[in-house]
């Protein structure tokens, strides 16, 4: 067991320590700010099935083993021999928190956090030794899928609980039959083969499972925040609650609501999960290309992805670019044009005038020779202003600022390939395929490992944002060999080459079915 701290994407942390037969999770936040946490803690039983030695005798005559002798203490993950269940839950005082309205979601939340800790443990050897591959060198053997079994024991013995977790997509089974038992009982065997794979876990949107408990009184709209503005300690813990915003937080402004603070994509005034399913399929046409009606992106400044990166001991987050109202000149059609003075825009300008704009940062980045050579958007600030306004008003893409511990390091664009110019040049474009444009502006945040982390995180977001997205595409210029190499190391493959009016590009694609997990 390597990780003694579990850092969740909503900023909460848990101490993880071994106990007899299992592991206990204890909140590090519960005593700091008593109104914003998960349950104070829970205990899981996790063990590893022992491997059987090869027997010369007929396996049909082999004596059955005692189930207690079949499992050993968990030390490090195995490919498929680990199993767990939640044995005990520490509930908070009823004087401080309301009773849980959905016990199933409460348990799912703890199971998701447990799996997050487990799949941050060292990756086991994925190679599988079979009778057919026994003489094949280890590196040439077939690869299996990293899974952990979910045992129908402890808390999971509740009637219909595993069925509900399966319908939520958190657990799965390869036995897709109805079964012979008319109703489920506590001893039902039809739910005894449940598992979670690493691949499926990382394709689950955390917003389905992460939420906070409801206080019995006081302000329930926004939980207290913690400071993560500097590099966190090696165990990702920080000090007492601050006055500043954490890197997964954004300050939003609207003309009719004034200023308010959100702690990122997991905040809910109702203390319920913040996930919403993709909209139903509707079609429209852009420049003669038929494509689905797209959902609106997050609004300016909104943080839509955040994750703690243990290898770098920093939080990685992505937010939409922010340009103050004083810089925006928007016409009647929603495109940059002549400014219109109204009471609404004047209020919005007043609310946003003290918020730092991304325009200055983009001006500096775009005039870096390395960046200007690829983007050709250097020059006076008016050039970058026009560029950002066009990105903010695009109907098939949106501008993104990447941050390490809240400090901007790069600019990205996430777009729908179908109606993009690229979609007319390549074959087999799915209705929900996404594309990415990218640049890293800060020298201190360059490097192969950081590229692997933020690149896989962008792919991760695309796959989370819509389960119908089957692949993600990049089209770097063919002479950008360094980026092409980074993409191949991240799992992309070269599908071909195309020519735009301004460049000749390699088409690099990664498919959902072959994507395993983001870099940690």
C-alpha cells in the first residue's frame, strides 16, 4: 500500500491507514470546517486471492479449499485477484447534519472515493500467462484488464444495493442473465461476480458521486473553502480555511445576481450530485454540414475540470478563458462588433472590472517566438483580443486556460470535429468526436511528464463530457515532431495527413475503446 492519503477532485482529503483485514478512511476536513465534508470516515475489507500452484493431478479430483485460506492480506494491487467491500461507516452527528436522503448514493460516494484511492496505487503487471502463452517471453504475452472484485458482504449485503450501483454504472458483471431467483435475497448469488475495471472507473464522471452532506442549519448555499493556492504538501493537505480561492474555484459574475463564489464543478446549493446527462439528439446544419445541436460550454471563468496529480504534488485544472466586459464588443448576432451601452452591460462591467483578464497573459504567450511560429497570432494586444473574442463566440469550440495550482500555464481549444474545417478533410468523423488545439506559454511548466499529464487530462475531460464521444483528434503541423512524439507516447496513432490552406497536418487520433486512464 503506497498511498496513505486520498485526494478527491473536489479538494477534500482522507487519511488512509491499514487496519486488521482492511483499510480505514478518515476525513482530514471534518474537524477543520464542520459543514462541508463527506462522512467522517469508513472502513473497507480488502484482500488478495492467493494463486494456486499448478497441480499434476486431475483438477476434478482436487480437494476444495477452505475459503478463508484462499485470500491473503492486501499489500499491492494485482491484475484481477483483489476484492473489497465496505464493512463499516462512521456517520456524523445528527445534531449537525441531516439524515441521508439517499443511502445508496451515500454508499456510492464512499465506494467511488475508495476506488479512486485504489486505482492510484501502483499499476500491476498487465501481462497474462496462459497455457498458450507460457512459452512466450513476458513482454510479448497478451495483456489483461485491471479489475477489482466487489464482494457482496458487509454494507453491500443490503437488498437491491448492488443492483442500484450497477445501474448507476459504478460496478459491472459479465453475467448479463436474469438469473433463476425471482427476487433478490441477502444470500443471493446472482450478484456475486461484480467488479470495477480501471478503464470504466476513469470514464465515470465524478460529479455523479461527489456531493456534500446537508447541515441542519446555517448557510447551506456554499461550503467553506480551503486554500490550495500554493503547492500542496506531499500528502495534498493544506492549512486552515483562507480568504483566497482555491485553484478548483472560480468567481462568477452575472448582471442580475452580482458576485458569487463557486468551488468548481462539484458545488451544489442542494448538496446533491451536480452531474447532468447529455441532451437528447437533435440536428442542425452549419455551412452545409449536418451535425447534432451542441450544448453550451461552461461560461467565462468557470472551472470544469480539476484533479490532484500525485506525481507532481499539484492540482491541475481547466477553466474557460475570461475577457472583461470592457474588452468585449459584441454585435446583435453574438459576434464581435460595435459596443452597445445598456444598464445591464454597465452593471456587468462594474462587477468584472477587478477580475484579471486572460488577455494580458495571451498577449505575452502569443509573442513568445516558439508559440508565434506555430500560431501566428503575435503582435499588439488588439490581435489577441480579436482572437479571444472570436473563440468565445465560436459555436463549435471554446477557449480554455490550463492551470497548475491556479497559475495559468497554457491555452487550449476544445472543438467538435464534425463542423470544424477538419471534419471536411477526414473520413469517418463521428457526431461527437472532439478535437484539441494547444499551446504551453509558461517555460516553467514545460516538460515531457507535464505534457503527458495535461494531455491525458484533456482527453479525459472529452470522454467524460459526453459518453457518445468515441475519439479525440489533434492535427499538429507535420514538422512539429516533438508534439507528434508526445501524442504517440500518450496513446494517439497517426491516421494520415491533410492539407489546410495554412498548413500540412498529421491526423493524430485516440479512441475511447483503447484509452485506459489519465496520467497520474
